[in-house]
């Protein structure tokens, strides 16, 4: 097991990837940037699952939807700033592709549409292709540490797929929680409590913070990417201290200097702590993985995206939809089904 960030850099090549889809790759960028500056051979990647405002079709973007990529396996590929995805006639530019243009380097795309086993295969094949000695999965906010019963948990599925996939891959395996509470899901104090629980199991490796070079890089790409949570640590670094509303006011984030810190955790200790990553084992489709969480009365981001898509198909406009209400109603229906199945 590595014991410091310096050891991580020495244990290259390193694959750093956004574990939760969307803007998590922006959160991964500062670790990638730090390792590169230390001379480590480092690659940037992401589970490609965009928020519904970028891609209104539910679920992760499958590898087959991309053009101008070099496949590594059925669920992993090498992309560049020229790569693009097409979903049902719509052109999608995922955040990982936008970042590829900013860092002027090729990136790794990981397909979560084939469930936990498909993603595990993709991550393992990418690691083998790159000869990566260390894998770092980066989650902005810390919901990857969730146990499943948290009422404020909005997106448990992508993180549980990535944590399971990291658990399955060989080599040094690390989970990085960037910007505790920055996504407005699990509150800051709860995430810190979970980190403490993992630390008591010898699972805390180190903590690192943003520096001026990181913030300069983020500000250069600020207008290129679609993300809110990954921008919160930068605001913390620049001195903001207070509350910030994100996701059209559906969530509120507490921001303070600690929000600019990233905690690096042993992936196996994190997996053992998780209440949900084990549940997706064996799934080979995103729908199957989501149902496995539904069986434990956990409403997922895939469920929410399907509920929003149904309203859009019925003629509603996205700006007219109350996302919080959609989630609340979907969660209530799921809990009702759970009660019926128990009864």
C-alpha cells in the first residue's frame, strides 16, 4: 500500500478518473495536474455519464455512441478533443472530451451502460493497456462513501459502479474525495464522519489541497465545462465562506476553506465501508444495476432521469419541471413498492 502522495507519483503510470460521471473529471484534474508536475506518467479518464441538462437520455453514454475513438475493449476507449458522442440524433460533448482539449492530451472513456461487471472489465482493460500501477477514482462531494439509507443521496448508482470496478481491478487502488459536500448531497459533517470511520480502519492515505496552479488551470477551462459541484472547491480556495445554491436551487452547499481539500482513501477500506457498492455486483446492464439498488429502496439517478424523460416525452419543457418534486414522488413510489413487497 502506498503511504504518501510522493509514493503515488513514484508508482506510475497512474490512471486518474472521474468516478461519478459528469463534472467529477474536473475534480480529478487537479490530481492529474499535480502528478504530471511531479514527473509521473499520468492518464485522465472518466465514467461517461452526463447530467440530464447535457444528455437528456437516461443512463451512461455507451462506447458505441462515440465516434473518433480507439477502443481498448467493449467498455473502454481512448478519446481526444475531436471525439464526440451521438445519442438518438443529438450531439453530445461529454465533460471528459472538453477537458481533453484543455489539457491537450488523449483521455480514457469508461462505459457504465453495461453495469458493474461491464465497467469493471473496462477499467481493468484500460489499466492493462496503460500498464497503470495505480488507479485513482475521484468523487466530488463524497457520496461515494454513502451507505444507502441517506435521504439526501441523489446519485448513488454511478459511484457504486465505480467503487465496485475499482475493487475488482489489480494494483494500487485509491478513492479520492474532492471537495467534501460540494455536490450538495451528503452534508459535510456526515462525509467527514465517514472518512473518520475509514481512517480508523487504516484507510486514510493522505490529504492534499488545491494550489494556485490548480486554480489557474480550472479558471482557464471554466467556460468550457458544464459543472457546478467541481467549481465549489475553487470558490473555497478563493476565500468564499458560506452557502451556495446549486442545481437550480435544489441543493445547498456549505463552503469553507476545508472544501478545497481532497482526501485520498484506500479503495478496499472504502469498499468495505460502503453499503451499496456490493449490491451492484453481477449486474451487466445499467437498468439491472439500478434495480439492485431499488430492491433496497434506494432511488437512483437513473430512476430520476427516466422519470424526467417521461415528462419530456409527454410534452413538458425541462425548465418547467420541478426536479425536487419529481425525485420526491419517485422516491415515495419506490418506498411504497418496498412496503408492499415486505408485506
